[in-house]
C-alpha cells in the first residue's frame, strides 16, 4: 500500500512538473517575435557582422569575454528562446536592451551557435 502511494505521488509530481515546463515553453514560443525569429534561417556571416557592431565591445571580438561573459559554446547551455530573451530584454545590466529585426536576430543566433 505504501509503495503504491509513493508511486502515485511520484507520478503526480512528474506530471505537474511536465505540464508546468510545457506551459512555460508554450508561452515563450507563442511570442510573435520569437516565433518569427525561430522560423527564419540565419546566416553566420551576417550574424558575425551584427555581433561585431553590437556585442563585441563587451563580449570581445572573439567572444572570449571582456565586460560581458565569454560566449564561446553559449548554445551548449542556453536555448535559442533564452538567448533571444537575453538579448532583447535589457534585464541584465549592463547589457542594453537590443531588439534587431527578426532576420538579424536569426543571423545573430546562427553566429552564436557557430562559436
């Protein structure tokens, strides 16, 4: 009886966590700007140019970090959605709010993935 109850509690907990995570993911992906960015194919060369003009002063021209953190392999531990939110939010001072047009953001993401 105790084992059955523990299994039920564990299954319920997993279900609640799963639904919560799915809801967060849906809310993020339902943002029209994010949805549009994710629907586009980025270009690494254009993304590098955008990075050099807007990001390199703080993150370094080789993305090794200066004032801001290094961005080498950033896509290994950050999703595209979280990167978009990081860039566009302006909620992590001293990083300014920056919202490029959707194609430019897709290009920047492509470059960040190549680092």
